[in-house]
C-alpha cells in the first residue's frame, strides 16, 4: 500500500486539501482490479471497498487498511448496510454462471449466510426493511430475499437485459433499471410491473433515491447516454435531466439538492438538481470512477475506481 | 472515450509486453469474435460488443477491461477471466469453443491478462505487405504459401501471417490451408482472397488459368491501350476471345449505347466497310448523345420532382432546370470536373439554378454524404456512419466530418448556408468538425466547406474522382464495371483490370475530364466490338471481356425502341405526344409504360440494371397488356400501314427485322415465318399471324438487349 498526501488545485479558485490513498499497487507487474463499490460504516469510522481482491476495510479518514476478507466469488460488485446497521450485504458472482449475496454481521464481520439463486452476478442492492433485501442481477431478474427464512420471496422478471440498479420507495414500490435502458416500477407485494419509463437511450448504471425529498419520491438515474435523469417514479414522470461531459457510472445524493456522479473520465461531478447543471468537476481517479460514497457526517466523500484507487475528497 | 487508456507498462519489458492493438485485436479478428455476425455487430452479442474488426481498439479495451466493473478480466485469477472462459467454452458460449487451451492465441490472451491487461501499444502499424499479391497458378489445386509481414513505425518488421485472417471471396473456389498457411484455387478463374491483419486489409489475386492453351491473342487487333490490358488479362487466364462483330451489328450496338436509340437500317454491300470511327464521332457530336447521357446523369443524380411530406420537396421546375443544366454542360462539352464543382458548391433558388437541386435529392446531411460519395467517389461510405468502415479506410470522423460540411445548408426550395447547422458525431455526442474524407479537418471558422471539398475532389491527383466516372462510362459500354458495383470502390473490392482503370482515369484527366473522349476510346477498342456469342472456352467468363456482355436495354430506351418499331408513340404525363422517353426532363413523370418496363424510381442512383428477364408482373404486361397488344394492331401503326399499302408478308417481315434488329431474316427464319404466315389462309388469319410475329419481334431477347 502506498499512502501519500497531496494538495490539488481544483478548477476555479477553490483550493482543497485532499487526502489521497492509492491502494493496490501490491505488484509492480500486475494492474490492480478496479474498486467496484464503497460503503461507509454507519458510524462513519470505517470505509469498506469491494473488488476482485475481496473486501477491504479502512479506517476513516486515515484510509489505513485494517482488514482484508477474501472474495466469495470471482467478482464482487456491491455493498450495503442494513437499515438497522447491523448487517452488511455483499453481492457478486461468477460471470455467466451464478450470482450470490453474502450477509455479514456488523461490526464483527462474522459471515452469517449466503443467498444464491441468480444465474449471473448480483450487481446492486436495495434494502426494503431490516429483513428484506432486493438483489439486482445481470441475469435480468430482481430477487426479494427474506433474510429470516433465507428464501426468495419474490422474483421480478421483465427486464430484457441485465438489471444493474435498484432502490425502494417508501410506499412499498421497488424501482429497478438496467441495460435495457428502462426504469421500471414494481409492486413489492405482488411482484407486478406497475410502469416502465424509457427515456434513457443507453444502458443505465445506477439509481439513487433522494433521501429527503419533499412530496413525491424522487430518484436519479445515471446512464451510458451521459445523462442523469430525475424522476417521480410513483407517477411515471421524468422531471428533468442533465447531460454530463462524461458517462456517469455511480451516483449518490449529497442532500436533497445535490448529488455526486463518478464518471469514466475519472472525475466526480457535483450535480445541482434544481438547476440541472454541474456545479463542480473534481478530478479524482486516474481511469474510471466506478464508485462514490458520501460520508455520513464529515462533509467528505470517497471515490474508488480503476487500478484499485480510493480517494478521500472533501466536499 | 473520455480518458486515454493507461499508457505503456513501465514495469514490463517493451518486447515482452503483449501489445493490445497489434497482438490481441488481430487474434479476436482471426477467431471471428469481432465479425459482424458475432460481437462486432452494431448491438454486439450477448451484451458484449466489440468494434467491427477491431476498428476502435480503445473502445474494445474499455469493453473488455473496464465495463461491468471490469468483470470480463480477472486480474486476481487470470484463468477465471470471462474473456478467456467464454471463447474456450468453459462457460456456455454461443460461438462455441474458438480458443483451444494449448494454442498460441490462448497463451497470448492469458499472458496479457497476467501482465495486467494493459493497453500497451509497443509500436504503430504502418502497413502490411502480403506475398504473393498476385499468383498465377499452373493449374487447379496449385498451391502457394501466403506470407504477411507487418511494418511498424519504429522500423521493425514482423511476420504476422499467423495473426492474419484470410477470407476467400468465393469460398467454394479457394482452399486456405494451415501450417503453413497456403492458398489453392480449386476452379479456373480469377479469385480474390482478403488478408486482414489489424485494421489493414489487402486483396490477394489468385489466377487459375483454363486448361486449354490459347494462342492467337498476340495477333488480336489492338487499336488502343484498352485492348493491351484486356488481352493481357485474358492471356493470363488463357481465355479465348469471341470474334469482332460485323458492321451492322456494331452500328446497332454503338447507337444504343451512345444515343439510346436504334439506328436506321442501311443495306451494305459485302465489300463496303463501315468507318467505325466516323460513326462514333457522328454520334458523339449529335444532340441524341446529349439527350441520352443527360438521362444517364439525371438518374445518377436522382433528378425528379417530389413532394411527399416525409421528403425534402423538389419542385418540378427545379427538376427540369437541373436536367436542362446538365444537358447544357454536355452539349457545350464542359469537363466533368467543372460540372462536379458547380454541383457541389451550388446554392440558391432551385427553380432558378438547376445544380442547387442536388441538395434536395435526399433528406439530411448524412444521406447527402452517402449520396455525394457514391456519385463522385464511387465509394459507399455509409458504413462509417456507425463505425469505422470494416472493409475500407473510412473512419467515423471522415463520414461525420463530411456530413458536417453538408449540415451547413438548408434543404428547401432555396439552398442557402445555415451557420447554426451541425452534425452530431455519434461517438462523441458533439458537433462533428468539418473534414475532407481521408484528409484534414477544415479550420473551425470555415463557413462553407464545400469549396474545399470540391477542390480536393477535382484535384488531378484525387484517387477517387476520375476512376469513379471512367468506371461508370466503361460499364455503360461494356456492361460491367472494372469495379463492380460501380459505387463500391474499396481495397477489398479490387478492379478486375487495375492497370486499365488507372490508364483510363489518367487519360480522362489528361483530356480535360472529357466524357466524350473516354467513351470514344472504349468504343474504338476491339474489346468493345466483340461478339456477345461465346466461343469454346470462354462460355463462363462474365468479367474479363472475352465476349461482350448482353446488356438489357434501359427502360426508357426500350420504350422508345418499341414506339419506333411499332410506329406508335406513347404519351408521358403531360408531355406532348411524340416526346421520347429518354428526353423526359423529370424522372417522376407519370408513365405506366415505363413502370412496366422497370423504370428506376430515382430514390437511389439507378446503378443496378433491370434484369434481362424481368419480374412476373412485367412479363405479364408484355404478354397481355396494352403496352404492346393495342399498339401492334393500332390503325396508325406501322403494321397496319404496311398491310394497307398491300405489302406482302415477306416484305413486312423484312421491314420489322430491319427496324427492330437491324438485319434481315436469315434463311431459317424466312422458312419458319413463311409457314407461320400462310398465304393460303384468309386475310384475317394472316393479319393475326403477322401481329403475333411483330409481338415476337419486340419481345425477343435479341430486341430487348444490346448484344
């Protein structure tokens, strides 16, 4: 591991101090696999990353490696803490063969059980409640798991290509999106498709529900068509969209007015929802910025991407 | 791509690092992974999309290494990489097992992943050299080894035969062997093998001569260089030639080819000889030539009025104006380069200035790009709309750069500059920069790039312009282009006679881009004068001009010929009765006759000739329809007038043979017709028999083709 601190002058007049941690140059020969997802522990003291290397646990803000856990599959794609903050779900799989979800106890990191029913990798999660988890898979399905019975409660079929993103709306509806360019709203209870929204013109990479939206639920989606679109999915309305200079791979809301987008040019962009504009573009990753995670309290975020890079950046 | 891929690996010795562009992409091409029927298709396959034949290695790198969280390459456990497991069919693969564990391709792929799956480009490919480029076999199954050497920008050369994909144009005629890689022609003829390494494609010509030895070609007359080249090719193939046709037949042929009409029949004594050059000169100087070649160019330039709500309208006056302008250029012997320049740079009111109508033929700048390059470069650039052309040099930048030039125009009755017009480049999502195909980008402040385009296109050294038009002129006389289709010039579709094509183009340029000059050169050659009847040994030849190709008459020419022979005119739209079909100034003029005969609707450039044996509906019309039957028996028709003039059946038969076929019936035909038109029968039956005879004359192959 190679730690270092840098000062970096960002576009405009703002000068920020970045704490940078370049991970994974363990070998001078082989390139490190990309960081595919990041998650902060509920108390904000720990950052967890996943990649083909497995899980890595870092102290925050120091980014000191504290623990490594081997991957349970060839590829790990997603991480998510349960609402009660006592479980960590990790998704992944062996490409074109199977997909699975590993549940760990937090903070002990004790493995609890694995869930597997997919024919391809699990790439995204959404918790419905403490005991129910939605897993999106490249096998074109969403599966609603009951963790108490460790069984699949519902399978949502309808996407014509891999499902890459999911979130849960308060009323009990589930939203998914995927490579078929559609955003779909499902009834969590019946598993029926309620509506499908098709304004994206290329595959969709990510969904993020706005945490404190007033009125109807609000979500954002990021797509290969370089747009981030904002929706009121309960009424099937696309409210507005912003076209970025570079393709966004992952998004995370900062607050109800701004969100972060990690992009394939390695920059993380701050998108203003109300003005549908990019207010800042922050150089972060040498390569693709696959994952962004907002720290719960200290005003910083983490960006991860190509070559195993992880950066801490103050907002 | 927003960010460049990682640079060369500093940790790995340059010569040990697997080169993504020069080592790996060729493997994908050789295995067929990036072919159009597999992951190279526009939408990819199985969610995995590669650029067609590796045309965009940077995008392929992203697809393989970076997309889907990098799951296709496993840097921790290379042997678990999907990019290896799929082609090795360790996991289910629609394309089957294309990688074998112990082959060198698998080794290279695995080594690349082990090295970190980096985008390494050790050196840039400059060109590839194929040996042999041309192989004349001693006979069927004669084998030749194939070798491909890549030349790089650092001076290094490398044998890349094993990384080269060889594809025979006719897979049944060529056998490609492996270890060592060889080619065998399994059938007599000229065969093309396409060698593809990386982005380079090189054609290999493999000639398997006939078994029968041919002599006498040396003594064949060679009025000009056309025959030198045609006979040299025939000599290689050991193909015999058909004899030169007689003067009457020559006159019919050249009249139909250059004027679009049958010549008047003149009896010639056995001793008299036609001055063929004088005949050609006379035709080329005639108004009929201007009329006919205006029709040909009108078809090429898609001149017709139109007003559908889904199309850019073309006013009838604009269509006629463009037609008349073209006729004026031909009449005044204006060089083709100047004609092209005026068309390309035309602006203004289309009803006032004909050439501006060029910009109402199609709906948008991209279609204009396809249209213009097909017409003036003989090149189908449209593949490059979506991806770099897999079989040619054209890139998306070329296509969209040219479309950007045309996007600066409004398309309506008045063609004018539109400063805010642009063409979005699909690869970048931004307005494409104006660019000369295969050349430079134009300065960003260029308001109208058409001047630069026209200058480049009509430059004496332009490699496309002159060849494209002389190839079309060649086809109009010889029935088949030296490059066929005539709008598909590319390295992988080589000319049957490349030297001849070059010489014709150079000669055309040297003579001021004079269409008449090139037509005369071709028409004066012995090759043009050959009989269409094959001789023993050249029956199967359809591309080397050992005998003339039988050309179906163009619909307009056939319509006029029928009118001339029957002595009854057809009315076209609102034109006055007697207006000839080849003189119509608007391709959209209503005419059931022309539709029945297969008229091209000019939504394309009418480059495909109507089939000699037309579709069923056309045949039924000819058998039963009014086009012939009513006119054969018309009271003002030629047959009725001859009968009224009390001509004998024999005299009537002679008249129709002379007017339709430019010859007199031979003894066998006279014998058969005498029995058919039985003078002992009542007059009504004789008349019916004569009508049947006339019908057979105007529907026989000898009449409906130029042969």
